[in-house]
C-alpha cells in the first residue's frame, strides 16, 4: 500500500472512531435506500438459513452428513469424480427387513411379508434420493448462486460506499484545511458508488418477485412428486399385506400332535436308572455278558473284608499302649536338645561380638594411660 493509500485509510478510521466514540454525525442515506438495505440484509440471512434447514430436512442425520462431506472432500483431493452419497433411513430399514425375511425362509409368511416390505422401503429410499437431486438442482443451487454472486456483489458495493462516505465526511469536517476540489471529488465518488449499490439492491428486490418464488415453487413441486410416488409404493405394499393376511387366514391350521412319552423299565435284572427308550451301545458277539448279580455279590464280599480288617486294627496287642509314652519322652528330649543348642549358639554369637569390642576398649585405655604417663615424665624432667 502506498503512503497516500495508507493515509486515506487512516483518515477513514479516524472518522469512524469519531462517530462511534465521539458521537459525530456522518452523512445519512435517504429512507428508500435504508429500507432497501434492510430488505437485502434480511434476504441474505434468509437464503443462508433456508439452505441450511433444507439440507437438514433432506438429510436429517448430522453424523452421516459430516461423514459424506469428509469423504467427498477426500475424493476431490484424490481426483475422483464422485464420493459416497447420503444413506437414506428408508434404505437401511429395507435392508434389515430383507435380511431377516430371507433368514426366516419362504415357508414363513412373516418372512415373505418382510421381504415385500423391505423391497418397498428400498424403493422409498430411491425416491428420496431422487427428491434430493431435484431439490439440489432446482432450489439449493440457485439459492447458492444468488448468495455467492448477487448478494456478495451488493455487499461489496455497500462496503465500498461506506468507505467513500467516511472519506467524504472526514474531508468535509476538515473544510478549510482540505481544498474544495478534493471535497467535491469525494462527494462525486460517494454519489457514484451509492447509485451503483442502489441499482444492485433494486434489481435484486425486483427479481425476487419471479426468480425466488419460482425456486420455491420447484421445491414444492418436488415434494408433491415425492409424496405421490411414496403413496403409490405404500398403497401397493398395503395391498400385498392384505393379500398375505387373507392367504394366512384361509390356510388350514396345523394341529399339534404330541409325541408318546418314553417308558421306564424298573426290572430287577436290567434296571440301571435309564429310560426304556434309550439304548446302550451295541456289543460285539464275542464280548462276554456281564451278570449284575455277580457284581453285587463281589461288592458285598469286599465290604465284609474291609470291616474285618478295621476290627483287626482295633484289637491290636496291648504292648502298643506302652509305646506311646516312650515316643512322647523321646520327642521331649529332642526338643530339649534343640533348645539347648539354640542357647549355646546365642551365647557363642554374643561372645564373638563382645570380645572384639572389649579388646578394643582395653587397648584404647592402655594407650591413653601410656600417653598420660609419658606426659607426666616429660613434665617432671622439665622441672
């Protein structure tokens, strides 16, 4: 920026501060211009908010919208033409219905009904995708163009007009220090910019009678077509559901036939706690047959032998009675010897630590006494 341009910007800032803080009055626009400026500002805010709300209406899941935007941005960076589209909720519901309908199988009337409903939901998702494309082309894109082109141009003219107004007011306030030619030139620039901005706002506000209303009509027409197709698809699905209900009602009902209960064989020879219906594994022809009576007799014999053995232990000779005190005395003697050994070891440890200490003390005492004696002898010799 040149020195003259920097000086001009400084004068504008000074004038703005004097108006905001000092209460100085600047050049005011006429009422028609102010009214058009308010309408243009309202139109700009309406366009931005309606575009946002329309996108939320068509794509209600914010997480899916954010994911789709990120993937499309990455696709553009990689040079790919098209990224992932918005996944409609009708499509997700239809896929779930078709999945479990196929798992239930054709024998299940409910499974077949789920398949029909899932197909209809998939068609509804396709119709919703068509609505998204129609609204984007005929409603959102024109509004985006209006915002990026016409409204942006008007905002540029208004900003430029505000700058020239500040320049004119600053020079007019310093009349006497600034030449009249500079003031007239600033006024001419201000008037020219005002006419351009006023014409742009007028054209925008006049065109909204046709263009913006036509775009809104395109949105309504797309919604009418969407709901008409949805009603047609759901009407066909309703007819299919009624036919399946009718077929299920006319189909003969199956009766539940309970299976016969299994019997329990309680015979003394073959009873093993099992039900009659269950069979043991097949036995080879050469395998010997096991007799349960012999098994019970062998178990009884083994129990009798065990009892006799236990009784024999209880009838042991009486000399074992005298063995118990002897064992007790031997154990007591061993414990006494162990305690005595522990005592001897403790005394040994104590002596091993105390003797060196006592020796050191005695040596130190002898050294002190010898030094004292030598000192006394030296003192006596000096005397």
